[in-house]
C-alpha cells in the first residue's frame, strides 16, 4: 500500500470520519458565546442595560459560584460539563470508523459500503443454497461477517458448500484486515417464502 | 476526499474537551468538598480584586471604561474571526479540472473533469451491476485526484464492479498520459437499499 501514498491517503480519509460536523457545532457554540460576551462588553461600556448580565455581574457570579449554589447542583452541572468535555476528547482521539471497507488494489482506492458487501455475500449464499433471497441475512461489521440462513422447510442446507462459496467471493475482495465469517443456519425452516 | 483539516479538527476538539472536562471536574469537586468551594471563593475574590485594579490602572480618558476592556473586546472579536476561519476550512477542494500541462511557451492544456466524466459514464453505461456513476475532480495537497462514485445494484459483487472500473481507469490513464490518484466509492444508494434483488439475470 505504501507504493502509492496519495491513493492510500485517499482511502484512509474515506474510511474514517473527518469530525467536520462536530467541529462546526463546537465552533458555532463558541462563536455565539464570544459574540454575546463582546456585546455585553460594549453595552456595559456605553452604560446601557445588559442583554442577560453585564461582564461585572458575570465575573462576580463566577467568583462566588460555590457559595451561591447548592452542592448537588454543582456536582450535577460539573458532571455534565465533564462528560461533554470527555465526549469532545474522545472525538479528537479515537479514530472512528465508517461502515465501509477498502478492497485490494494498487491503482485506485476502492472503498465499498458494508451494505454492498452484505448484499453481495447474501446473494452468493442464497444462490448456492438455492433458497429465496429473503431466507439469507448478512451483517457486515469491521472484523466479522454474520450470515444467517433460514432453510426451506424439509430441504437441508449444504453449510460447508455455502461457506466455501461465500469464502471464495470474500477472498476476491481482499479486505484488510480480513473479517471472520460466521455462518449459521437456523433450525426452524421457512414455509412458503 | 475534500480538504477538511482533519488533524486540526481533532486537535481543537480535544483541546476544547480538555478545557471543558477540567472546568466540569473542578465544579463537581467544589460541590463535593466544602474546602475546595471555600478556596474557589477566595481565589475568585482575589482575582476580582486584581482585575478591578488592572482596569482602574488604565482608564480611557473621559469615559468610565478601561483600555483593558477594549483589549478584551478586540480579543473576543479576534477569537470569533479565528473560529469562523475554522468553520470555513471544512470541506472544499473540489475543482473542475484534472490538471494542466504547459507546453514550453506554446500554451497550456487543461483537461476538464467533464471529459473524464463523460468517458467514464460511457464506459460504465452498459454495466448492469451499476445503477449510476458520478465523477468529480478534487485538489488534494496541490495535486489533482479523481473520485468515481458508483451506486451498485443490490447483490452486485463489489469485486466485479472494482475490476470493471480498474479497466475503465487504465483506459483513462492511457488517454491522459499520466496516472492521477483515483478513489472509487461503491455505495448502496437509497434506491438500492430498499430494492428487491433481481431474481432473474
């Protein structure tokens, strides 16, 4: 993958969220707060009535918060603030992931929605099992793929054959890291699907 | 694919998070421990006194306000400006061309993205696995890159789609005479998601 650095970078950026929405929300909140503070500063300097509270009032309130508030409210407000902060820290630090995978390939960065992989594997399985499409459910996660087959009542399913077919299809994608395939066929059969 | 400054986003979000977390932890601590609450009030009073002293030390002649107030106001406006700039850097980077070549004094050749788009759409129009193809050009770190976004039909194999598009891309490489970075996005569009698989092929 290092052979084509720009392509690898494009793929990487496509697989992880950009935090653009969180950034815009955080910046907007700060802008509102700062503009309000600036407006209060001007109003106080002109001797007008404050919008909510003058800078002097705010400063005196902030200096004496613990004295004028009950401890339970302080703890609750502090916890809420801390949790918000923690969420922002995690947004900044955690890689995050989108429900997508990169296919193998050097020339282009090929990034596929997990939905598409699920639909393709489900089609492979139901064609091999000779069932209706509705009898196979595929769920694709980052590291595992679950396939659940509801066999037609009275017709046994060839689990080994299906696994082989799905594995072969999966091998063509060359996903990295390769997800593990979990295949289950439900004991209860379906009638009239 | 866009030029959102991801590292900056993460850094600023984490920084803001640390500040909020520290303020929240301190507030909760003051609620839990009377000693901390007393210390807060004492430190707050000291700070208030110091600020009042500073404000009085630099009065604007003829008014009741201070130069420090004016400075604080300007600082707030500066911060707002920086925050607006932060928002403005999100996204962006889309361009209309795939790059330009200069022919030693004889002029410049620019390849429009619509040229690539048309040829790629023509090449994929007959592909029964694809519902739609969208092509756009982006500028990444000064270099041009191509984004081919396709909507797969339900049940279509991404490997088949990928190899078909690799063929299209190698054709494009030959026409352009250079290899620009390409992103292929295979998505399940809203129409695909609720569609029935084709029973007969």
